[in-house]
C-alpha cells in the first residue's frame, strides 16, 4: 500500500519545478536575444503571459511524495532520515513547509538545549541515548562537503536531579531502569552531594541522581541550522508558507469491534504564502505533522477529532500551546564552572550559561497558574514568586543574583500524558505525527526523525519500538507513565 502511495511523484527530479534565473541571462539580455526568444515563444503561445524570467523557485512544487508541516528541529530531522534511509538516491521527493523562516516563535530556538537520559520510561531513555550518539558525532551525520564542520557547543556537565523524602523511592526505581537501558547515572546521598557540589544547601533533599555521561546542553540554533544545511544538500525542498487546508477522499470501513469508521486519505496540501490570498496546492502521498505546539490545529484541519465523542473518530490530538518562561541571570558568587543542569525537587531548574557567571532557569507553572498562551510576553513576577525562592533556598549564593534577560517559548504540550506522539493516525491514514514532546522534544529529535522515517518507509518501527507513543493511546486511554517531566 505504501509503495502505491509513494508512487506519486517518484523519480521526478527536484529541478522539474519552476523556472529559475541563471547567471547567463543578463548577457543574453544585452545581446537582445532574449527579447527575440520571448517574441518567438509568445507567437506560439497566443495570449500566454508566460515569462521565462519569472522565478518560481520560492513556490512549492505541484507534487511532493512527502509534505512535512513545520520546519523546526523535528520536521527537519524527519526530512533528514527520510532522505538518508530512502532505498535509492533521489527516490523520494520531500518538501518542508515552514511559515516563519525567522523561527521567532518556534520552540526549538526558544528552548534551553538540555539533553538527559534521566527518564523513567525505557523508550524515552532509548530515544535520548540514540540522540546523544547523534549529537556527539554530529559531523558523521550532518557534515556537508566543502562546508565547515558543525559545532553544536555540547556542554557535557550532566543533569542533577534532587528528590525529597517523598520522591526518593521513585527516583531510585527510575535510576534502576536508566541503568538497565545503558545510561550512566549514580545515586548520591545528601552528604555526597555536599562534598561534590559544596554550593548546594541539601535541606529537604533525601536523594539525588547525577548523570555521569552523555548529559548536558547544546545550542539548539546550531542543530537546527546544521540539519537545514544538510537536508538542503540532500535535495529536500523548502517552502516558506503556511499550510491552511487539506483535500482528502473518504471511504467507509467497519472495525473488528463493529464500529463504523470513515477512513481519510489526504491528496492535496494547500500552502498559503505571506501577503497573498492565493494558495498553492501540493499533491502528495504522505503528510508529516511536525507543527510543534500548533500540531493540534494541523490535525484538526485534517479532520482528526471531528466525530462523536468517545469514538476513535472523535478523538482529537491533545497537543496545545503552553507558555514557559526562561530567565537569564548574573551571579558573581554563583556555583561556577562545575554546575550541572540542576532540577530541584520543587520543579525549579537552572544551568550555567557560558563562562561569565551567568545562569538560566525557570519552572513549569501548575495547571492553575498556566499563563495565557496568546502572546510571548514574560511575567517577571513569576520569577520573583515561583522561581527565585526555591532556587535561592537551594543555592544560597543566588540570593544576590540579578536578572538580566528573560524570554518565553511554547511547549508542544500533550495534555494527555506529556509525551511524544509518533507514528500514523489510524483513520487519516497518510498523516504521521511527530509532536507533543512537552519539554523534551529537542533532545529526542534525532531519534524521533529516524523512527518516523522507518514507519513511513517500512511500515513499522525498526530500531526503537515506539508503539507506546502511537496516537491510538488517546482513544484507548493508556497513558505513557513518565515520572520525569520537567
Ligand atoms: C522554554 C523551553 C525550554 C525547553 N527546553 C528543552 C530542553 O532543554 N530540552 C529539550 O529536549 N526540549 C526542550 N524544549 C522543548 C523543545 O523545544 C520542543 O519539544 C521542540 O523544539 C519541538 O520541536 P518542533 O520542531 O516540533 O517545534 P517548533 O520548533 O516549534 O517547530 C514547529 C514549526 O512549525 C511551524 N508551523 C506551525 N504551523 C504551521 C503551518 N500551518 N504551516 C507551516 N508551518 C507551521 C512553526 O512556525 C514552527 O517553526 C523546551 C521548550 C521550551 C519552550
């Protein structure tokens, strides 16, 4: 079935779209030959407004085997793996549609760049273990001939998670799972903690876990640009525009439990360009929903969730925008270079930023405190009331910090269980999800891109079985029970 689906557009080279200009044009023009050619063409196309100098390379192609909605780190990683795993070079035409080329509101560039193996669900640990291998060997994956090597500025300082008496048993069992999966994590008593990190006040800390290898932070912008550069070199097409509509066909089927369902297949993606009321239809075989915090809206456009409540048809993709603040402060007396990425038992976190006694951090609000996601303005009172007090209690030197900057970004928040949604939709049969990572999508991007590409190309997960992350769980009510959501 997949092969049939992918047949559309196979073998078409990327150059078949549009008519680009090239350096020789000006010479032709000077010689007056161009106008002669134009005249000849116009004479054979009566009334035609065809203009060979009109550059259409900014428009999307009329056909693409795969259309990826969203050019953030997840969408680009899917594009990369599709090209890397395709069976024959140039076999699949992949188009990435991104509405904001400045990425001004994209989660990827507003994140804090952390990667850890300290999760409780084996699949999350495996995703991060592969991603760290990818990041630490980034030039083996993303090098481009004749371009300088990529430096994502990985800082292997580790994560330090602190648990109160109440959370100690869960921490211990999480670490057991992490070790079983191959992560190098140690448990520390308050005394060991004081010896290693003398700047920590261990009051209220019963246990700590510390990642000794492959944890830390890196520059998300560098990863995004590295992926972009690489996929362009692999022939992936880009279009600056907004996906506004899908055109699909429907057929009816009855499930084994007797439920009548409508199966949908998307045939066309409509892409609207800035400042234009027109849209460009792109015929396609597969759509990847990698629109991050906006992927719930993209799913709705495809008809996901539009059915009677309690049915598979009526089950929506539970991914929403959730605003998260990041504060950046200076503190000359702060912990210094030996600072890992610290997650306090209160939920507040911080890490070092650069080498000049600067730090950044924040804290997720409670459900009741969730700010209005309508804009990305920063609430400075949130720092005063919710972030600073627990951090100053944990690191007394932070009493004297000075906030220098702050920003807000959106989590692609999965309200069901705060974990990724990966793989196809059961009813919109050619829409695949790669979204809902709720604060850990950046670090999972390299592995998730590979998983989605495997699913698209082979029909099943090959390297990491991500079945627990399938959409079906929302209908079945089976949550991914991850204890370490930050
Ligand atoms: C403050 C903060 C801190 C974070 N810290 C970490 C961390 O330390 N570690 C970690 O792993 N993760 C972290 N995350 C989460 C991580 O940033 C995200 O999970 C990840 O970046 C999601 O990537 P994405 O490509 O799905 O989304 P985005 O980067 O948001 O990309 C989605 C893109 O889709 C585009 N788009 C949306 N709708 C359309 C449309 N209709 N047409 C065309 N384009 C469209 C958007 O313009 C956007 O560029 C953090 C997030 C925030 C906000």
